[in-house]
């Protein structure tokens, strides 16, 4: 079974959310088999920062929905935006 690289932008619920603490909550909430390959902070408009996550997922049906559900359940997550999905080499 292959793996896919899933790139997701996580926007905090508000500007007061501590992104370091949010990243730790996200890391601990990822479903089994999902690997955080990389993450970065990016500044959006008006100083609002977001998290850009590169996740390695097993190539199986329903895995992206499980990841999105897990991310949305994390306290402090506002919105999730899928930036890309590609097969890993």
C-alpha cells in the first residue's frame, strides 16, 4: 500500500490562540498511521498566522476524512483548508 502527502492549512479560531500549543494538540490528535512530515507558520492578512501541515497518510479510503475530522476536533482550530494531495515517492 502506498502513501500520499496531504498538505493542509489550519487557521486558528482567533488571533489569541497560542500556535505552539495548538501544534502540540494537533500532533497528539492525529489518527494512527498519519505522520507529520513538516509544519510551518505562515502569516496571513492583518498579522494572523496559520499553520501549514505536510502529513503522510496511508493510501486508503476515508483517511482524509478521518484526518480532517481529527483536526476539526482540536480546541483552537477554526478552519481547515486543503492545499494539496499527491502520491509520495
